[in-house]
C-alpha cells in the first residue's frame, strides 16, 4: 500500500484539502474525491481528450497529471465554467444550439478544449479548428456540429469583447 | 501501478542528487511516463517532480544559436515568433505532434525521452517477450502485426520505431543536448540516440542521475528555409507513417544547392539523418528529377518485416516532396 499524502488543491476557485494515495491522478481526484464527475474518464491514457481540464488557464489532460503536481495551481473543470448565478458559458450554449453531441460523453472535454482553443486564437478557420481540436475524439462522429459550435462561439465571444 | 515516493524539488542540484537513488525517474509533463506507469512498463520507486525548477523554460534565439530550456513546453516553443521565423522546421515538428493538450503538458526535455509506441512493448501482460523491456526475452513484433515498425536501423532483437518528430528536426540541424549530472556535458543529438543492435534496452546516452537541461541548435542558412513534412494515417493527432525534416540553402543563382539537411521520422529505430542523400545533392542545380533520383537512395539498407513494406515505398516520396516544398519546385 502506498502512503497517503495531504494535498491542498484549488478547484473552480474553492480550496479542497484532500488525503490521497500519491498515485491518484487529477482525474480520479476530481471524480472520486471531490464529487465533480463532469470530467470524464475515456481511455485514461492520454489518447481521447475526454478528461480535458484547465490548469493555470491552459488545457491539459487530467488523466496524465498527478493530483500532487497541481498543488498551488488553479484547476478549472466543466463545473466551473458557468457563472456563479448559473449562466452557461458561450461555448456551452453554442454546443446546445448546434446539437454538437450525441451520447454526450466526450462533451465536457470538447467544451473545455474549445474554450481554450478560442482563447489561444486557434479558431481562424474551420481547418484550424479541426487541427487544434483534434485531441478530442468523438466516437459518435458529431465533428461537423462541433466545428460549427466552436466557430459560432468564437465569433460571439469576439463580438462580446468589442 | 507500483507505488512510489514523490518529491518536488526546487533546484537542479537537488534534482540531480535525488536522482542518484536507484529506480528514479524525473517527472515533467508526465505524458509518456504516467501512461507507461499505468501499463506497468515503467515501474519507478521514486519520482522527482522537476516542473517547478526555475530558469529552465527559457527560449532564446540569438544571431548564431537557438537555445531552448528543457522545461519549455512544446506548445510555447511551437508558437514562439522567433522560432517560427528563424526555424520553421522546429515549430512545425512540434505543432504537428500530439494534441494541443499534450503539447501544453509535455516539456522539450521529456519530448527527447519519449519512448516507442510499439504495441508489444506497451503490453507486458500479453507479451512478456520484449528485448527492450526484458533483455534476452525475444521480440514479439518480428512475427506480429508490424505495420508501424521500423524499416531502417533495425536488428534481429528489436524493430521498435522512434516515435517522435522534434528530435528528427534536431538531428537534421545538428542539435546538441545539454546535460547536467556530476559534470556538465554536451551530447550531439545524433549520438544521443542509440541503435537497438543486441541491446534495445539501451536507448540513449544519459546515465542515471543525469538530467537534460536544454538543447542548442546552430543557426545555419538552411534552417531559415526549412520544413517538416509528416505523412500519417489521419490528418492530425497521429504518429508519422513517414516524415522528413528538411532545409535547403541555395547558391546566389537560386538553384544550385550549397547546403541541404534531411532527416527521417516514423521509419527508423532512431531519428535518421540522410547524409548520403545530402552529399549527392550538394553543388548541383536541382529540379524534380534530380530530387527524386537522390531521394530514392533514402531507403538504402531498409528491410521490411512483413506489414511495413509500404514505408520503403513511401519514404522517398516524402523526402522528395519535402525538398520540393523548401526548394520552391512545383
């Protein structure tokens, strides 16, 4: 058995003190220890993107990150995307409007990835969206609607910023 | 997963002294290491988290050399304006690799230490026989599904491919790996990686306790006119079926080759420099026919293991197309 380790994580703006086996990934910490199951476990090997979250504002894979590695680094999950009074993020709204999912399992990862993709400025064309969203697989094949949702959210966010 | 001790270090000296313990691995982005730990391929007893070491994530482009710190993220190097301008091949070989998420995690030093994607190597439960994991146990890939195994640099002990892209660019342009351990040393990238021969478990020149602290690439004219062509089974987020890092410098006439650099990825057991092809092109005016003739020798000595014969046919085409792109030949 592995020794447990005391960790203090900052998740969606809230400090969480946890006692975890050192092997615990950020993904398992979120799902199993802080009741945030919105982040999904797909392949658990960094190949599907379902577990995408933001650390220090950048998209990363929580399945290949140890919880211990993010001490002192703010984590944002799909649950932390809406405003405090429950208004959905523009990307969430766009995914609903464009019906950008079928089974929905990859969707939290797609949305977290899309929010970062827009922030990075990688939504200049549909081809660029496809390239920079390629780390998020959708086995239902909702890709055309996902591209449309990201394109739409990107322009609505740009307009809002003007 | 085997359990381990985890320590986060604040400076390089502490990292190096921690790494003197047996069965230790440095943890940076973790994108290869944690994956292989889950598969029981990597079983370290100690993890030394080096992600918070100060001063190792710098990117510096001066008049004669490019220096990149070992902890610089792939995404940051790929998007660095001076790198994109001075060395397109470096940027392209980074952004055409992995996914945006993985590139935000993976460090440049860790990228050099990426291990093979050989499916037999990655599956100890089903395939105990792997000379890379367990020297002397045999190679399951030789008689297995080996469509994505190497055709160059192989031995009868191992045909596992070197999977990376960035190191292919470094090999084409004479990069140097900067290493710190008990002493500091500089290892030419082409010598850094070892051929499998009868010891495929030995993959590189690093000794236990040594840490990659950065890389250097000399700025030559061909680096400015460079390109990374990566051909794969799907358009993005896939390892290379065959790739080429190339660069060219012309004489004043704009068509005679003064300098040319070519290295291959996705087909060999290590990043594969094509010096003979380079020599055949130097001093000559080039057109499509010259390039295709020279590129045909890119696979001299190549050997198929059954399913991967297509790589031998594909590789010269990839080399020729990459050179035509940098040579502005339609």
